[in-house]
C-alpha cells in the first residue's frame, strides 16, 4: 500500500472525525424488548402486533399481514460494535509552558461527547490523551472493562432517586465470576464513589436480574462539569473485570416503585395477562408530594 501523504494543517486547531450514522444501538433495546414479549406470547398462540416473525416458508414479515401466519419469532442479533485494532498518533509541535497559568496558553483534552472538554491551567503531570477512568480520590487510573453512564435531568442533591433497570435475564455468562458493580457520581469533572449507605436499595444482584436501585443523592454532586454536559447530573456504574457476567440492558426508568400483589383468593388466571400500561392512573389516597403517575 502506498504511503499516505501527511495532512497539512495551515493553522492551529483540532481535527474531528464524525460517522454519518451509528450502529443502531439506541434502537436495539426497544426491538429486543418487543421480540422477547412476542416470544413469550408465541407459546400460547398469541401474536404481538408490530413484531417480526418468520412464516412457514422462512420469510420474515411484520405481524399482522393478511395471509401470513407466524411460524417462528425472530430474535435480533446484537448490533455491531466496532473494536479498535490499532491507533497510530503522530504529532509534532513545540511550545514552552510553565507550571503556572499563562495567558493564551491552555492545554485542553477533547472528550468523546459533543462540546465536552477538560482544561488545564498548568501542565504538571498532564497526559497527552484524556485519562477517562481516573479516580477523584487518588492519582491512580483504574481499568474499566465496562461502564454505564446515566444523565439525570432536574435532579436535586439530597433527593432519593429510584431507578428501574430492566435486563434480558439469562444473557449473562453463567461461567464468569459475579461482576462487582461500582457506582460513582460526577462533581467538578471528577468521579466520586457512592458510599455504601448512599445506595439504600439494590435488587438487581449486580445487573443479573431486573430490579430497582435506590440512591440517596449526595450533596456534593453538581453541574460544574465540562467532560460531560453541564445540563445534567451524571452517575455511572462500572466494572473493572468480568463485564460478561452482566446481563444485557433492555430499558432504564427513573422514579420507579415496587408494587406487591396481595392474593385475596383471586382467579388463578388473573395474572396470565400482564397489566396493561396506564391501567394505574392515580393513587387510592392522594399524596401532595406525588404530581402524577
């Protein structure tokens, strides 16, 4: 292969590469959720409108189609996630910076998301590339094999926040060690650990099963960040190893509560059909602290 001609840059600035489209990861959870429902009802000869099926000839179609009877439910493959095989970075520049702030001389790390960055007024102990997984409490940088970052709008410090995590159960690697999921919050461009008492409820068993996690949001969390949007508060879950032991995520819902069914000698078939969305529209006893359901 012929050697490529270096890109000439006539002035100072940044080079940014943007893909024309993504790999549909944002749609995968919705499609997977729909198809799993279709698979669950298929055994009872019930068909789910809008789901993908194969007919007796093996041809795919979206139910309902006149003259076509579902013969098999189609389960989607996970979207392609590109992996970096190699990165080559060549850069030649020369400038003298002191360890004290100097006008017009700034060292900036461009972060992955749009309009996000980190500015350094001094250059002591600054790396060429961003250290994405650096703890606020130390100078160490830890390996993060997998992470889930959540942006929260209209959150107020000291609030209690309950989040429902719906996962595709049994998709985790049963032979792997149970992953130790750690939680952190962002403040002043640094990640801080949630203390044990600040996670008041955890029923997901480390994202093995669907469940609710309830946080007592620390007073220290803030919007004074540039590495992620300053319009949201940010928390993240991460694992250092054994990310394959975490189930695939389907949906995440904030402000979740758990309801328990009280059996009053009901019809045994009562729960055969899941409760339809929006069936519960209000509280039996009004509570001024709850605006809507």
